[in-house]
């Protein structure tokens, strides 16, 4: 039975409004909310995307925050001095032979720049950050791996269900994450899609540090990543007294405790297992997979 045009238009308006409130919703959520089929949801999403109201993703849709989100290039010039300081602190945590995850964002890109200048070798960097991957790909001794996922151009990042599945195949010594805000309650980020990938990465990580400049202090965002007990450390240029005033635990910035999670206690297999599982080179390729991915 053909549905009246005004009914379809009203449903699509409500769908767009729902995405504005929730920032991200999966197809299954939309089917349940509107009691319509997956095929109908997909047609509605195609229509809304053509009107530049949403960004479709693998398995769902993002609200138009992605279209309004400041571009990576414009964000690069904000707080450069603080980001440099944070990057230098984070660089000191890296150990040879570690497998690390580099999140999206310009502060993480500053860390990639620091690694390029003073490489920790050998190092395996897994990332969803397209500019960081491009920057580090030419550094000798640093192997770069990109997650799968959908490209969000303005954020220069890979996101979506495929990115989460891709992350689940890895084991990380240290995940270095970005965010949009930090408060007494914990860490906040721009959308459920971003948080979903970060949680998938954290589940596979021995340790996780969030890199946030002082401008993020006291700010919230649409999606909550987690409380301070879900992270290992905070790397920031915010003054200690400002952190105390906000109610952020002081131990989070004591970086010495994070080193016990990395380096010698790597998630890579021990030598006996590594011998058995030595990755085989393809006859047509010089590439090998790191043992952390096997």
C-alpha cells in the first residue's frame, strides 16, 4: 500500500529531528522507532543525505554536526602551543616494540608530528586519523595501519561499525585518545559514533591515555565516553589548580604509573609463541602482519 506523501514527509522530518537530538542512530534503532522496514529507513536516509541534513554511515546515520564540524585544517591552528606540550609528554610514554593506537583529532596529530621528529623504533601505530597515518607512513621503523570504516572528510577520520570491528582484531599496549571535553564526571566527545570506536579500542588496550588541552576543561559534549576510572591517564596542559577546582582526580596526571602497563609487559605474544606464529610473507608481497594482529 502506497503511503501518502505528507505522511512520508512528516516521518522524514521527525527522523531528522531525532538524529539532531541523538547525533547518531543505527538503522535498527530507526526501524524500531518508526515501525518501518529497513528498506524504508534506507530510502529516508538517502533522501535526507541528498538534502545535506545528515551523513549516512555503515549501519546508520550521523546528524549534520559533521557538516558543521570545524574542518581539521581550521582546528590545527587552535591552541598549538598547548598541543605541542601535550605531544611531548605523550611521546615520553612510548616504548620500542609497542603497539599503539592514535585516535582522531589535532592534538593526536601533534603527537604524530612529535613521533616523526623523534621516532621511537620499532613502533606499530594503528589509527583512524588519516592525516596522522599519512604523516607517519614515511618514518623508518614506524609501521602504520589504518582501521577500516567510513571517511568523514571534515574530521579526517574513519568511523562506523566497520571501524569498531577492525579495532577488535588488534591488541594495543597503549591507546592515545582525544575528546571534546573533560569534567568532574569524566570525558565527553562529539558523537556516539566516535565514542563507540573509542570504547572498542579501549577494550583491546592495556592502557589508555586521553590527550586534552586546557580549552576542554569544564566542557561537555553530546556523548559521554566514561568516568575517570575507565582511563589510565590524562595528559594535559591545564594547570593542576584548575583541574582540582573542576574536581578531576590528581592521580590521573601522574604519568609514571602508566609506564607499568607498557613496554616489557607488551600484549605481543611471548618469544615461544612468536616463533610458532611467525607471520608468513606472501609470494607477491613484502608485507607481514604484526603478531598483535594474529
